[in-house]
C-alpha cells in the first residue's frame, strides 16, 4: 500500500480506541497485518505508543470514519487533498501568543518521538531556537516538569509532510554515517591484518 497514514501504528491505536471500525479496515488503511491490529486491541502490540488522531491531522474525516463504521466492506481513504495542501512550501506566518506557549510541548513531542532529528531540524519545524530545543531535549528547560508532549501538527506549527521530510533526511544521514563508519572500521581491520602478515 503506497498511500498510508503518517505514524500508522499510532493511528491504528487511535482508531481501535475511538471507533467501531473493523480490525480488517484499520489494518488495510494503516498498512498493518490484521493480527497486529487485534494485538493492539488486546494490549499486546504497540505498548507505550501514544494514539495519533487522524482527524485532527487531516488524514481522515469524521464522515469517512462514520461511513466505514456502518459498512465493513468499505475501505478508509486517506485524505490526500488536505495532505497535499499541507505539504506545499511553508511560509512564515504569525503565531498567536497562545500557540507560542505550546511550542515547548511541541518540541518535547518531537524529541520523544523522533530523537534522530537534530536541534536545527526541530528549530525549522516549530520556529524556536537551538538553545530552547537543546534545553528541552536534555531536560534542563526551566519548566520541564510541567511540559506535556503535544503533536506540533495539531498546533499548526508544521505539517505532517514537513516532519516526514525531516525524519527521512535525518534517517538517510544516520545511515550514511553508519556506512562510512563500517567502511572505516573495515579499512582499519584490513590494515591490521596486512601489518600482521608483514611481521610474519
């Protein structure tokens, strides 16, 4: 399945907890095995994963969920139109004071769910500073004990597409560094063997 929701397991958790949609419908939509969805319902799978609301994220409409709840043969359809609009180039916009106060919690959510993101990437996603991101990541932020992780998409700080793009970029960078390290270790090992052979 090409068109699947962002954070499929977390989305499945929400659908299991908040709808009457069948396991099969959820499995198809989230690109999971039906037994995985049953495991989520039984509490054996996805333990500790926070439910991700696909309605607030714009991935599903309430009407779509209601229709599928009444017809088990109907498949959930990803709301690509909204996702495509959200994926367009983000422009700088004024953020109300009330939302600015939510920014630290959005940063905390990103550091917990995507620790591979760099401070710089998170700064671009939520419009904060590196010092703030670093202090929250390292639990040195002045108000850390009162922060609750909250999805930045819900606050409209960024789109799902923005997060996915940043995560993909970070994952590629990590994979590249790992490959370079493995190559370097192999070169060192080859050189060590060569030196041993020369000594013999």
